[in-house]
């Protein structure tokens, strides 16, 4: 396969070392990874950023460390993508100094932003036109007409709602614009979850308040996340099925991982990115390098 296929990896900050090593290994041992596969971006947030959505992340990080992390990825030709998808943003929140500092640090024409709030998106497009803007799956666009309308807007990409992953009518209808569609292949949530939007709002509120509070009441949270469990979900796209999507023109695939155990993230990388039979080699390399880094 000569076509380039881009994988968008989770947790650019929390999984900084993991992602850095995996991207390096993809460059050093291309014969061990599936042909044409590249890291398309690393997504997530720096801790404590109130614009963040999807999964709250608390704490803080210095400007120098921010710059070092962004520079590391960018020097590897990998864009950093900020999950600015807090659905409760108001005008006053757009002037947050910490979040604007993050944007200033990454404002080099290479990096990206996931959007949800029209208020925040307008502010960001006006002040930071050098970023590529992507419409987030948190908008829950499950109607084909609504999704196609979103594709017609000025977005670099639009992330498909995972409930549409296996909707053949939708997939066929999007073939002509497949290069602009990103597909989340291994979502752990239940299909057609009636609480999904409420969960996003709860995480958004916690991020704004900088207070985790009690866990959102959802039956999915009671099951320890694992890649084996993820593979049982109806929205899951197997590595064999990925080939069908690529043949239709879809070349952007997103892996979950924010707020999930690192072993689950590693399992997903091994499953999707690495060639069959090469998993043990890459796991050993990954483990050895991470051990050296983390014991320094």
C-alpha cells in the first residue's frame, strides 16, 4: 500500500514519553510497522487548561516545559492538537491567560485545535489564524446531512461520531470527502449512549471549576477499561476492517487514551500500528527505552 495513513495519538502531555518513543520507533523501524502508517498528530491538553473538554485534566505546567514538549513533537514532524472542546465556554473564558499562553507557545503554523464551542472557536480563529481547526466528535453530529454541512465549513477535518463508524450509508456518502474525515476507531463508550452529551458537560464543568468532584454516574465507568473490552464494542473497527476504509479514501484514524491506563494505550498501538508478528520486538524495544527514560 503506497497511500499514507495518519494515526492521531492520545495524551501528548500525559503520555509524552510513550508517544515520543513510539514515533521514534516508527521512523527507526518502518519495516516493523504497517506500510504507510504515520503519526498524524498527538492530541490532548496541558493540565489545568479551562478550555479543555472531553476529559478533565488538572494541575499546571511551566511555560518552559510546554515549549519543550511542543518543540519535541514538532521536530519529529508531528503536530500537537489541543482539545479545546469545553462545551460551557463563555466570552469571559476566552481571555484566560494560561490557555492563551499555551496557544502562543504553539503558534508556529504546524499545530491544531479541536473545536466545540462557537464562542471559543471564533475567538481562536481571529487571534490565532495559523492553527488548523478541526470539528470535534463531542458535537455529536449523528445525522448525515448535519455532518456533510459541517464538512462544507472551513475545517481542516471533521471527526465522525463513533456511532456512525459502521453505518454503510454514511460511509459511502462520505467517500468523496473521505480525506477530510477522521474516524475514532476504538471508543470504549457504549453505542448510542444517552448520557454521552451529559458526560461531556460534566467534564467541562469540572475543568472550569478545576475540581474533579465525584465521578460521573455512568455504567461504563464501573468496568475497568481494557483494550480487550474495547474490542467488544459495536463501534470498534478492527485492523482488518481498517483496510476497507482506506480503500474508500479514509486515511485519518484516531485512537482513544485520555484518562485511560497506559497499558491499554500501548495495547492499541501494538494492535493497530505494528505489523502482525512484530509486536514482541516493538514491545521489548518500547519497554527497554521507557525503562531507561523513567529511571533517570
